[in-house]
């Protein structure tokens, strides 16, 4: 939970800088590049090690991220010094959400009992777009325990149309009426 809170704070700060400088696309590309570097757990651990001098880390990072703007490199240094480079994927995801929202697009994390086909995902995205009033991009996941229907998280909204939740509501209703 703390990772998500930190990631939101960093992403919000980065987004505001990018917006102020009119560099939203550039920051988006830079964060993706940094995230690729951050996929190596051994490298992240080395960069977060206090015993390694910052100058050594900076030289290495600069050699690996040659096309990344200096402010984005500063973010890498800051995260490394604070031992938070491991949250770069979360920061990038949150930045993507802010970036999309700025362009009038919402991301929906949709969980279904079975995998969605392309046409089903498209129809679901259109239906969710009608609900939120913005274009919706669906990221789908499968969880057989929801039995049927779907659960969608769009920003802070949760739409639970799963069969499991309906069955649980019916169970509570029957228990209340028989007691």
C-alpha cells in the first residue's frame, strides 16, 4: 500500500513538471525507458546500496539511459538514494493513468471469469465508456472465482457485476429474511 502511495506522489510531481514544460510524451517515453532498466532486480539492489558512491551510480545510469532527459535522470538518482527505485513500474503506471486522463481516456482494470476475446473487450470498453463519459481502455485479467460477469475498476470507482457478488447478496438477503 505504501508503494502505491509513494508512486502516486512521484507520478503526480513528474506529471506536473511534464505538463508545465509541455513534455508529456517525452516524459512518458523516458519513464518507459527507466522502467526497462528497473526490471533487473540485481541492478536495482546495486543502485539502492548506500555503500556505492552516488557518482558511480550516476555514471552508470547516465551510460545506460543516454536519451533520457536530465530531469528524468534526477528522478532515478532520487529514487536510488531513497531506496525506492523498485517502485518505478508503479510510478510509470500511475503516470500513464494521469497522462490518459489528461487526454480524456480512462483505464479500466477488468476481471472476468474467462478470458475475453477482442470483440468482447471492445464491447465492454464501449459500455464502460458510456458509464464514465470518457473513452475507456480495458486491461483484462481472469479470476474464475468470480463465477461470471465482471468486476471493473476505473480510477477510484469499482463496478461489480460478478455472479459471485450477486450470489453473496442473495445469500445475505435470504439469511436476513429467515432470521
